[in-house]
C-alpha cells in the first residue's frame, strides 16, 4: 500500500510540473527584443518586422508550439475571432512558432485557424523564442505558449504563459486595452 501511495504521489508531482504554466523570463517593463521573421498572411509570404509594427501601435506577439496541432489550432481560431477587437485598439497580432514551420502558409489561410486575418511567422531554430524565453520545456526546439503585449515604445507591458490556449486572447486584449487607459 505504501508503495502505491508513493507512486501516486510521484505521478501527481510529475503531472503538476508538466501542467503548470510556464514562467517567462521577460517581465513587464523589459525592453522587447527586436526581430524580423519570414511570415505569412492569408498564405502570402512577407517579412514581419517588430520595429515596423510598433510604429502603428501595440503588438501582441504570441508564441505557439506548432501549426496544425490541437491547442495551437484553437488558439489561432480564438485570435482570429477577436482580431477586430485588437484592430479597434490599433494593435497588431503576430503568431510565432518554431514547430511545423513548413506548414505556416496553409495554416495562415485556413478558415479554421488564422483565416487570413493575422500573420504567423516562422521561427526556425527557435531563435526568437529563445530571446523571449518562450521555449517549450518538453520539446526545446519548439516554442512554448506565451503571449507578450508590447507597447509602441518597445516595452513589454504584459506577459501570459500557459499551455492551455483558452485565456491568451482575453489576457492579451485586456492588456492592450489597459495601454489606452494609461495615456
């Protein structure tokens, strides 16, 4: 019986550790690392540059593990549904992944996912994710699920890390709206 209890306790510790939200190293108030990356919008390739996007307003940079995986499909769909609310706040949304980058053109135009409403960028080798400390612990060559809201001055105003995709849009949208109230 003691052996079973020890196994159950060990299993619980492992489960909690794997299910716990990631802790991003970059905190609110830090300067966001500038980057450019190959991206797709509605299947069309272009180069996304953070510095250019910040000239237009705040930027939501959300890292996701891999295109065409269940949680990432849901997260992209939720951002797609809310894109008009982000645009009303003059915010740009960019999804970035180091996983399944060869599938991003199709992912960006799929009506079930991005729907051509916002771009997704390829982070080959997870170089950008490393700068933002958004590496998936279980698979370090992929991005974690971490969302950053970056103010137009290039400062991180909000960070949210959780492998569950359900709250990333609300967290990001609330943070973008809060930027307006600070003016």
